[in-house]
C-alpha cells in the first residue's frame, strides 16, 4: 500500500512539472541584486577606531620619558628622603640574584635564545598584519 501511494504521488508530481513552465529572471536581475549587495556591505562596514589615539600615545610616551629623565638626572632626589625609608638590601642579597649570577650560559644557548627572541618579535607584527588583512577581506 505504501508503494502504491508513493507511485500516485510521483505521477501527480510528474503531471504538475510538465504543466508548469520554467521561470526566468528579468534581464537586469543580476545587476540589481549585486548593486543591493554592494549597498549592504558599504552600509554595514565598521571602521576600526582605537581606544587610545596616536596623539594620546605620543603624549603618554613623552610624559613617561620625562618622568624617567627627571628621576635619573635629579641629584636632589637622594637627599630629599623619598627613598630613605626603602630597604634595598633585600634586592641585592636575596637567593634568586645569587642563583642567577652564578648561572653560566654557553654561546650556543645564548645564540639560540637570541634567535628565538628575534623571531618572536618579528613574527608578532607579521601575524598581526596577516590577521588584520584577513579580517578586512
């Protein structure tokens, strides 16, 4: 009974397909659709704006450098008593600095660490450029 029902449905579909003509789009259909797609992509594009502008980064960098220069070159800082309350002997006499000062690296290990560091700092901008270009299409 199931096969008979499927055969009747198939015959019905065949008759309907013969009677219905094939629809074709208008002559400017493709260009109309593409112009609408272009309008959508232009409207929905979001321009990247950094949270901190370049001008602010320059101002922050100059401020930090000026502050460092002030602390390095100001001789009156030691006599003012700012650092008199801090005990720096902990930094110079701890076990970690003694262990690190006794550590000797071979030239091969030093060059391997140096090459790894350079490759890491070169690959970061390259990968950033690659992913930015990939996400911007």
